[in-house]
C-alpha cells in the first residue's frame, strides 16, 4: 500500500524507488494517475513524473470517443 506522504516533502533514494515501483504496479493494474495522486497525497504532476521516470508507457486519455457522423445530403 502506498503511504500518504507529507505534501511537498522530498522523496529521494530508496524511498523514491519504492514509491515509483508501487505507483507503476498500481498504474499497470488500471489505477488512474488522478486516483494515485489522491491516494498518495501528491500532485497529478508528481505522480505523472514518477511514472515516466520509471519507464511506464502512459495510457491515452479516457472517456467516450465520438465517431464521425455520416454526412447527410
């Protein structure tokens, strides 16, 4: 379980590596960046940066996609 960190505190060394591994595992299991940010008490940008630093291929944006409407004559 990812522990809630004090907002703005530096995460370095082995603690950073462990956090990155935990975030990567949860993201790969389907958790969103926003959900991970809320769970850890960190910002969206921080979680995004941690994931990219750990080599995660980020998913595309979710939500409904719109198909092209057939042109009516």
